């Protein structure tokens, strides 16, 4: 099975990330894996869509029609989602949240086309969660004074008694881990079950992979995308605080 | 029974451990059921807020699912990565 990109291209159970070819860098051996290839395909789809959207919006008409309508619908939907969750400070985060929303959504849906979804690799979801983590704490230090942060970190007890500080610190560090593991484990479990079904395909399964794809890729993928973005927005809103 | 090697024994025990680890799925099942039941009664009381209730319910259910997914991850690691062999 070395070198196959499509999940369903063999009769044996195949859920792992495969290395396609290796290269040496600074004395270490690195591998170009199937995840890189799927992520490249997702990127090409997104870049192609953005170029087409850019071209459509340059010749935008007063009454939108066709492709321009679709682009405006997507942008408005993302803006409503972000501003509805984050209130008036949401406008600055539409770009970030919209970008990761579309990227995770297309990555999860790429399982429909037989690719191994890029989000079923922990090396993809951990950087996404770390980006959110950095954004959360950047905004926390930007909008709150150090005294407020210290009071927050010792929160159930008064700030001169920092017994709860280590526990709160652990719960802060758990944020990116749980964000990334949630997305990773959901997509990976769907991938594994689909691979088991495809291994059965020659024997008993005839039409039900379609129904399972509808659940594991479309429903679960959309829900997890929404949850990832929703939690990112909630954490950022909490970090910004009440003032403004 | 004499020709069982140590690695085979560890592999068998890993399979048992994987089965035990996915028992963690009981908790999220109960939690998601409670969330869905309360959402259903909330929609019954206030049908106008159906979309808000649905999105809140799905968010809470997805967060409650995390602990079950940790058990699933342990099971997957034991089955496919086999760190103990």
C-alpha cells in the first residue's frame, strides 16, 4: 500500500499516514506524507476558489447574480457567525475565524472524495490550535492589565493566596490540547470506521458507505468545524473581557 | 500454550486494554442524552428560539464528547501504534 493517496484503493484496512518520499534536512530525515498531498489538494481548491471569487468581485454588479451571489453568501454567513458570537469586537476576527473555518471545513469534507482528511493528522490540528492559543493570550495581554490577569489566574481565592495558580495554569495549557485532540479524534474515528467499511466492501457492503459518509464526513465534519471556531471565538471573547 | 511469546502476550493485553478504554464512551453518551433532552424540553417551552437552542446544544454536546474521545484515542494508540510492544 506504499504510495497510494486514496483511502479506498486497496482491499486491506489502511488508516495510517504513509510516507511518500523522504529527504534530508540538517541531518534529520523528513518525510513527505499523504497528509501533505491532501493538504496541497485542499490548498489548490481554496486558492482556485479565491482567484475565481476575486475575479467575480472585480466585475461586481449592483444586483448580484450567479457566482457573485455565492461568494457574498459565504462572506455574510461568516460575518454573521463571528459578530453574533463576539459582539461588537467581532469585526477584527472575521478574517482569522473565517479562514480556519473554511480550511477545516474543506479538509473534513475532503474525506468525501476518498482522500485521507488532513485534519486526521495530529500535525495539522495542533498548529491550528496553537494559533488560536497564541491569539487568545495575545488579546489577553493586550486588553487586560497584569493585575487583572493575576487575579484571574488565582480566581476562586483572593490574589494574595496563589494556591490555585498551578491548577489554573494547567487548565490554560489544556486549552490547545483539548481543542486539537477533539478535532483530530473526531475526524480520525470517522476515517477508521470508513476504512473498516471499505475493507468489507467486496464482501457485504453495497450502498451504506454513502450513508456513513453523510454522517462521518458531512455532519460530523461540519459540527466539529463549527465547534472549533465557536470555542476559539468564546475564548478570545473571554480574554478580551467586559470592557470597551 | 507454551509457545506464546512475550510480545504476543503484550499485544493480546493491549487489545483487552483498548476494549476497556472505550468504556469511557458511557459518560459522554449519558451527558449528550441529558443535553438533548433538556434542549427538547426547551424547544417545547419556547419554539421561537429553536435555532439558538440547537446551536447551543450541539456546542455543548461536542465539548462533552471530548472525554469519550480521549478514551477512543487511548484505544486507537493501543491497537494500531502499539507503544508497549
